[in-house]
C-alpha cells in the first residue's frame, strides 16, 4: 500500500529541487483553475471515482524517483498512489490534496536600487498571494501577510531583522489576512489603510503618510477601485507595492460587494488610480499583491518595471468610459466563500477549523 506525505514535506522537496514527479489526477477543468508548478496532469478523475485504474494502468512514469499523486482533497489520490505502488512505483499521496496545498509557500529576493534595503517576496504558491518583508538595518516591515506568523518571523530572524510594522494594502476577499496575528506575535504596530470597516485595534494610514524604516522611507498613496480603501506603498521613490490595484498582467476587479452600478463607480475610481500609477517613473519596480498563476519554486520574483507594464496598460487607459466597459465586461467568477472571508477579515478573526476549505481555490482578484 502507498503512504501519504504532508504539504510541508512536498514544499521542502520542491524548494530544494529534489527529483520527484508530481502527478495531478484531477479532472481537466479542475486542473485548469490551479495546479502545483511543474506537475504532470492525467485526467483519471472519473475512472478513480469508479474504483478503476483508467489511464494509470499503463501510464509511463519515471521509475527512479518518488511519485506524489494529487487530487482535490486527498482521497482519490490515495487510490491513484495504491495503483501505482502495485505497479512497482515509489508512490505516495499528498495529504489534503490541493485544498491543503493552498498553504504552501516559497520565497524570492527582489533586487532593488537601494542596496541598503532588502525586499523578500513571500509567495503563497497555490493561491498566488504575494506578501513582502522589507528590511533596512535591523528593522523590518511586512506587507499583506497571508501565511502563518512564523513564516515571516523566520524570514526576519534569518536576516537579523526585528519586525516593527505590519501593513495591509486593503481588506482582502480571497484569503484570510494573518497581519493581525503577525503583529501580535512580533509585538509590532499593525497599520491599515484609513477606513471604517475593521473592528479591532490598529493604526490607520492616510494618503501621504510615511513610515521610516532604517534609512528607507515608505509612502502611502490611496489607490481605490478594487476596494474603496485600497492603498499602494511607494518605497524610496523607485519601488511600489501595488496590492490588488495593479498586477503584472491585469488590474484589480472592482465588483466585490458591489452591484452593477457600484462596480462601474469603483471601476471609475480604479481608472484614476491606475492613471496615477502609470505616471510614476518608467523605471519604477511594481510589486503586486497577487500572481495570476501558481508560482514555481524558481526564486524569481513576480515583478515588472512600469515601462514594461505601460505597453498593455496604455491600451486599457485610452479613455475612462472605455476602461469601465472593458473591466465590467471581463469580470471573472466570484471567489468562493469571499463574503465569509471578508467578514472574518473585518472582525480580525481566523477560525480554528475549516481554514483550508474556506480558502481553497485559485485567487480571482484580477481582470486581464
């Protein structure tokens, strides 16, 4: 019989580039939504559901390395691993499947102009969530914490930093913010964009506010549209953390918690926010809050220079009305459980159970 491995074990194997084969046995449409980077796909879902090997009976796989089978919740992948084990392969199943994989992560160092400041991009690979640890001297701040506090505390320790501030760019709808818990664990100041939504203690950041971190300066700028309180953070005049306002290949969706008229009004705000961001110097490094696809373990940061984004962004911003029409006509499906996630983020609570199920699935925060 096969055995199971947990997400952390697989995460470490991939992070250390161990020679393994990850075999995704889900249906084709489920695979298209989100996947483990560099995994192989074979649609064995229906056959396994009927207790049959289907394509796994003859599938050619490497014989000299472990095979990790993956499904949605970790049930059919166990059967798949049993079938492959019976064929003589060293097969195991990912416990909890893709739902559990939602919490896997990796990191990438972000080269910036100021060599005295260090930026680490922390990537929640399955969800595409991007958060940042910014260090200068012996101090650090964290933007958009989406993982357990220990992840960020470990990054800070490894660089000799003490986390002084924890910030969010907006109230998130696709994942539970861990910023409040991180601030408590690090004894740091929790800072959120100025708004009346959250119901727990925090410091508010208004448009134009600045945070000094060692020799670096972080400046807050309101960029509403995705949400009304959305804020971008400029670092030293040459880098901007754009949250869910601007991505490397799309823009933030304006429709969550808004009717059709509200979505158009927010799209108008988004147009103005993007126009501001586009006015930044062409060399400005844009660091977004999400990636559009699962993030590989390649240590390459998800980032773009404004000059590279301008080629496609200019076609979006030809006119305000054309932009609004384009955005509202391309809205992706609503993220699952978004209303419950928003409610919990406004309360500042993370439930003790069902977090994996609540957050499962790819992010759908962008319009491309």
